[in-house]
C-alpha cells in the first residue's frame, strides 16, 4: 500500500533522527520516492501543511522548534537525542466533528492501546464477561477495562541482572484504565472517576480515559486528581493526538487484590502470568518470552490510514 503524505513525513523523520525544515523533508520524500505528489503545483506547501497539522492537532509523534529560518520538525521519541535550541509554543484546543452514528465503548480500546504502545506500554483488554461469579455485585467495580505494563528500559546484561537480583517489582509499572465514551455532567464525572478509583486500587497507576470530556469539568477533574490521584486521558480519533490532562500518582502494588483478580478473570490472570515469565526468563529464552507476551496483548494501529479507516468503520467521530 502506498504511503500517505503524513506517513512519508514520519518515514523521513525516522530515517534522519534529527530536526528538519519542511523543504528538506520534502526533498527527502522525493529522493526516496516515498510519495507521488502528482501534478500538484505546490507539493512543498502540502508537506508544510501536513507538518502544521501534526502540531495543531496535538499529534504527540511530532514536535517542532522555532529556528532563525522558521520551524524545524522532529520525532518526539528522539527529543533527548537531538541538539535542540529554539522556542517551544502552545497549540490551540481541538474541536470535534460530531457523528449521528453510535460507536461502542469497547471500540475505543484499539485507540488507547495505540496511544499506550507509542509510550512503550503494552496493554490488554480485560473482558468482564469472562469472569467467574458474574452475578456478584461486589465485583462490579473491581475489574479495570484495560491494564498496561511499562518495563524499565535497561540495555546492558549487567544492569538487567542487577535489577532482577534487587527487586523485580522495581523493573516495571502496571497501570489500570477505566474507559468511557463521554463525560458530560458533574454526576457522570463523579461516577466514572470513583469507578476508576475502585478499579485501579491494586495498580501502580490508575487512569480514567474518555473520548469526549466536557471542558467545563476540567477544574473539578483537577480537584479530584489532586485528592485521589487518578490520572485522566482525553483520547483522540488519532491516538497520537490524545492528551494526558492530568497524571496519575504512583502507589505500591496491592498483591491481595491482584490475587483476587487473578482468581476471578482469566485475561487478568494470563497477563500477570506472562509478566512474571518475562521477569524470570533465562536470557536464552527472553526474546521468545517477550514475543509471546506481545502477541497476547491487544493489537494496535500503526499508521494514519489505519486510524482513519478504523474510526470510519466503527463510526467514531473525527476530532478536528
């Protein structure tokens, strides 16, 4: 499948791992035949417009820095590896194109898994319907919708061995996610937020995730975040444009609740089991163990074309 303009831009920035002016990005696209601009009279402006679009839509993959001759663009994941001197800037708020068609809450899971994967976090949907004792009302607010794990990135065998010998729990962070389609009223916010508090009591970090959040609720969300520590993520139709509104506060794992969840839900049990396998795997089998874990986790979308098609198929409205 041919690349889109955005995909070609991302490929150039990935190839070069540096900050670049839009004209230089255009030259690299042409040089490597990443995209055919056809007979358009202003292909360079097309590249510039798409780069600006990354910024105005708050797409977390691409950032820009102001230089003497204009803006240079770079991949956010290489920010610490690039010598950047310039001026950062704010971006405008995002509006949204409404749709009359209804999408399901679980349709948002691939968007969240894509956002998390871009932040080096693997995630897994927890299917509540597969739990034992489904009629037990005491279990209503114990299941997270998704769980995620982020491993500490250690590159040498020596540091990996040291981490394992000291404390395995320090080598990873587990997060819990409560997902909602929309939060429009103060009542909905309170119900969703405290459901997230309950569902994430066992995890290092807990998050409430919603696709649509009423802007008038931000001050109340901030108050709840300061009091109870649950982070809030506003999900975008392009997951790279999702926004972490408020961070989650770290807490120690609650192994008693983890044990209870493992006994109730097979998805949760397998996730914890495979996590333990990675932590204890012999170096000879670590690569295969990691691949097995990644195959078990939720699939994620990788390109703008995939995002657009998925949202169109699921009737998820586009955020403009």
